[in-house]
């Protein structure tokens, strides 16, 4: 498409780009890095798109894949690359984009792209941050503490009671409750927050479908209550069905919007363990409710406790994370971490696998100059090393060093030998 004048607003270009959810997020991030903005991508030629979608070649002749390896391996199949080019080009219908945004506004659904000043600050630094959010209700406040409550869908009475009690206690203390509006523990955590005695409990549901889609159906009434008390938030546009692949991805937003994560019940393959993994990657504190040895619904939480998660047996355990003494807490600017936040961004995205500076730039959002300064500082502190030129890893186990960077303890990653 030949660009003569900008026919859409910045918000409309971002809305169009966020709607390309069939293209892996890591690849869309790379397109932004290589082509600039959604507007530039909107007007890019087929050749420019193909060139930007191809993996970069390193000086040693190796191919550097964009984003997660699994995504990239699949994506660089030639047919899928061509399909992505086609999807980008076929979606360039300004009238359709304007009409969809108008309909969304009439339905009371807000759209907050990455470039918006209202985009949640907690999400800005996480790996794989969403490019935009679709909201019914409102977003969590950046200056109030928040905690996630997650766990098994097929929970026990014990787990449900724990989640409800925890949600209620957190909300009464002025802590925003984040969860996934799934049946079981998620729903119980939301209901507990809604029952806060001061009736001011804020709770937010992070969805794996469009914000206008109720899933599961049994939570229809709960959806309305959560929207009124807080908000329904999704990275997927209105009308998006609850596809299985969406739910693991949305878990990074649950942990990303939270200061800490509480796992109430979880089996060995529970999706809440994915949330715990994202929380670990993001440097968040993890709490787990213990259960009976050998009980299927306690296998996941007991395993987390053995790996170093904090023990959670009553609300006061997690309230101590904020040093609460029965009063509501707000986070002021003076309470923020005293160390350079860019250090935390860079260190959080590193692990034992070497990453190039280009990859680190993509994941942290830092420009190359700021990144170079951070990496030198972290090397001088003994926190990162270069196994070979311009590739970086975290030194030894990240769990041993993370407190030095962020001021929080981090659950140590379990080695393959254990």
C-alpha cells in the first residue's frame, strides 16, 4: 500500500496491529524493532515485510531466531511466513478498522496500546509484554499493591475456602486481587475480594479470550461483578474465542500485573504452575499453600515449597510481604527500588542460555546505548558474564543473585540434576 497521508490515528494503527494475534507475539515485537511502528508496518511493501520477517544472520554465520525458539522454529516455515505477509496486507482496511473501534467503544470496551501513557507500568518491563490491552472496567492502579491468587480449576473445598479467605483479607487490606476468572481457585479468589467488608475490594480478571466473551459460562454473574469492582482485561480483541493456546500466554499478564503470586492448589500439570514460572522469570515473590503429602491437588504447591517458595498458611503470611499492620497500603514513588530499574530489566531476562544484545534489547525495550551501560555495570558487579563476544548470561544460579538486584528473594530454579 502506497503511503500518501496517514489515514488512521496512532490508536487505530495499534488496534489493527494488536489484532494480528495469529502471528506470534515475539515476531510482531521483532517487526516493530525492525520497521518502527504499526503505521510503518501498515504501509510496508511485501519485500520489506519478508525481509523483516526473516531471521537475522550473525557474524559467525549462525541464524538468530526471533523470540522464543519454539515459536520461531515453526514460524520460519516458508508457508507460514507467506501467510503472515498475507495476513498483514489483507487486514489493511481503514474503514473496517474505524468501524470495529467505534463498535468497541459503544460496547464500553477500552483499548490501551503499549504507547499509551495509561499502559500498566508493571507490564512495561516483563518479557513478552502485550502490545495492547482490551478492558471492560478499569486497569489496576500502578500505585497500589496487587497480588495474584491462582490454582487448580478442580479444587477441593479446602482450597476454595483458602482462596476465598485470602482474597477477602487482601482486599480489606487495600491490595488489588488479580486472577484469571477460571472456575475453581481463580473464581474463589475473586469472590473473596468481592466480599470484603469495606466493600471496596478491587479485583481484576485476566482473560484468555476477548473481553466480551464469558468463559466459562458458569461465571457469567461473576464476570459482571468483577467488571464493576475492578476490570476484565485481555490482550485479545473482542470476539476472540477462548482457544487453548491463549490461556498459558495470559498467565504472564496475571503475574506481570502482580507484586507477588499465591498458588493455592495445583496438580503436577496445573496451569497455575505456568503462572509461577512466569512470576519466577519476572522476579516476583511466590507463595504456596501446603497440602497433604501424596494428594494430587497438592503436588504442585508442595513442589514449589521444596524449591523455595514462601509458605502460605494464613493471610497474615502474605500481608507481611508489604509489612502491613492492619492498615491499607499505597505504594509511593519513595517506596520504589533504590537500584537502577534498568539493571532489573536486563538481569530478569537473562538465564543460563546466551542471549545476543539484539535479543536483550527486544525483551527489555532498552535502546542499545542504555543496554550497553547496564551490561557493563552488571558485569562489574559479577552478575553477568560474556561466554563469547556480545552474548550474555546470568552468572551461576539467578536465585543466588537476584536479591542483590531487586531487593526481593527469588525462588531458585531447580537444576536438572535434582
